[in-house]
């Protein structure tokens, strides 16, 4: 019987980045399609279109990351995780909207190409780097983190039987 060695930190990081990338690619497609349908097809304001698409894509990303990318990490409860995940995605949305605003209000670039370059390439790219770092730090915790043992999804602590005669 061959014993498998535990993956090194670098190997684990590479796996996390790879899985995060796949989930992110799916969420990116959702974000891209929804934002363009809202903005180009339905003529929604770019701010509203990007906000709607980000909320939908973030939910897809949370499910994918929780169930696949960071499945090996400790759980601290869906409510806690999704709340922090949502807050971090609001910050990520702020990064994307900041890039969109820079393109539109500072550089005075308008149209679908500017919308996609500043919102879906630069904004999403910078937001993705922030999210990967933040998810690992605050959402999908290392098993040794003190919050990892609390919450409704965490296993109950083992009960130690009392000695006989007490």
C-alpha cells in the first residue's frame, strides 16, 4: 500500500489558485453576460448593470468556492461566510466601479468597448486579486483559525466522558 504525502504549501496554493481560477472564470462569464445584457440590451445605466451582474456572479462564485476551491478549509457557518463573502464582494464591486468611473468620468471614454475594458477587464481583474487574498484571509479559514471551530457547520467538540464514581 502506497502512502500519499501531504501536499506542500506551494502545491496547495497552486491547487487553490487553479480551482479559484476555474470558479472565477465561470463567475466572470456570468458577470460579463449579465452586465452586457443589462447595459447593452436593456439600456440600463452602467452602474446598475454592473451591480446586478456582480451580485449574481458573486453568488455563483461563493457556491463554487465553498463547494470546490476551498473545500479543504475549515467551515465557520454559511451565514458568517456568506456575509463576509458578500461584504468583500461589495469591496470588489467598488474596485470595478472605480475602474468604470475612471474610464468614463476621468478619461471620458464611452460605449461598449470602454465599458468592457474598464469594468470587465481592469475592474474584474483587480477585484479578483483582492478577492482571492481576502477569501483566504477572512471567509474560508485555515483549520487552525479560532473561528474555524465555531459556527453551525463546525463539528461539535468531542465529549470527554467523566471518570466513574463522580
